[in-house]
């Protein structure tokens, strides 16, 4: 397998085409001047003469230059996607089977790839870096270990792959959002500050954990929002916000009124690895734009996970900050929204005006 760090020269790209490297797909396409078509590097089509080949960074660039996709493109993409998925799945199993997070160089070597190329491929397929995937897996394993009543916290720490207590305590706040003993007690002892206010879309509740904003809820009834927060953190200590916290609430209300301004506050985003991939993709949709559930699934490298993407949007508890309102059906229909379709329509209208 070619292990060139980057396909940044025509010679490197031509070598990838000659070897039909599936791992090169998505990095560039090649076009054939004599036929007017373009294809991915792994295309099974007959190899053209080198002097008839031009390279483009993307399919969009090739089409802008007047080329059309090869009729074999769909089949090529399917095969190449399967090969990439198999490589990344193997890497995920290696990460999960390791007692401690394996170094990037070691993972890449196991797959016969350069570290640069492997890192790029892994992130393109999963939406996460290998290190982030490892952290998400360890966090999930740690939660499972802490949920076992017969195991001590020390057992849970080592069971989750931490080979030293000190390393765990350095990372525990980020992994759990609270101390391990508090997590094991169902959030008991964790302080969550919150405040309820009013905005043009109705009632709004903003809550802050030790790590950052952990909930932005919208609705018609303030009491219902407070109960929803209690259900989310059943054993945490809920504390009414003080004057300083009210300034955070004001920033969130400002985001509701003018979504295009963005939110410059730390967020406490806790979900499964898949949910966090979806939520990261949502935050990359610019104000005034929308994307379909299908497009989001493709962006995170899971084109068949459209329904799971919709479920991740529904699980989002950070209204507007994680802009699930910018995701629509493929036909443009607004579909559902956790806080009501009319609020979704109004948010999109404001962004379009801005």
C-alpha cells in the first residue's frame, strides 16, 4: 500500500491512480481529457494515458472545469467506501482492545499506512480523531465500570484503561463532567446552576455544570422546563443562578434573538461517540444554511445512519448552541424539532434575514 503522507503532487496522485488506492479516495479525483469524465483514484475503469490526465482536489472542481462523473463512479464509491470502513473498523477494534491508548504511529503501522494518512482517513470516516475516539470509548467504558456496584472506584479506573490513578484524575472531569464518586452516586453532590427566563420564543432555561453550559431548554411553561432539568440530573444539587450567572443567561437569550452572533461560552457536551460526531457536524453548519439528515450522515462517514442522525438531533439538550434546527428533510421539509416546529421555522427565518 502506498504510504505517501499527502497526495500533494501530481506524481504522487498518479501513483495512487495506477495502484487504484481506495485510501486516496476523497483526497482528489482524476479527469481524462479525451473522454471528458472524472473518477476516484480507486476506479476500476481502464487506466488512461498519463498525458491525458488532469487532477482536481474535489469532484466539484472537476465538474466546474466541465468534466462529468464516470458511469462507474457509483460502484467505485461503494467499493472504496467499504474498504475504508473496514480499515477504520479495524483501527477502532485495535483502540478498544488496548489497555492503554495506542500511539498514532503504532496504529498506522498496524494498518500499513503513514501516521498522517491514517489520521486523515480515520477522521474523515468517523468525524473524530483516533485520540478523540479513544477518549470517548474510555469514557463509555468508565461509566459502565462505575455503574457496577460490586467494583471499587480503583477497579473501575484500571478497568477503563487508566494505568495510574493520577492520569485518571487529570482526565475525569472531562470524561464524566464530575468526580467519579459523584457520577457513581447518580450525580449526587454535583452542583448545577440554572435560571429560567423569557425570550421571544417563550420560556427558556439555562443550566451550567462544572464544565460549562449543560442545558438550554425552550418551552411554554417554565415549571415544565425545571422538571425536565430535574429528570436529566435526578440526583444533582440544582442551585438558582446568581447575578453572575444571569449574564450567561443573557448571552444565551441574545443567541436566541440573533442566532448568527454565535455563543462564546464553554459547553458541557456529553453523549455517545456517535452523538458527539453528529453534534460536531451540526455546529459546522453556518447560520442561514441548512443540511439534510442524509447530508449529515454522509459528512460523518455513516451514510446509512440517517435515522440515527435524526435521533441524535432529538437527543440534543443545547438548543441553538448545537443548531439541530438547521437540519431538515431532503425535500426541504422542516420535519420535527424537540422544542416545536414553529420555533424551528422562526429560528431559520431570523438566520436567513441576518
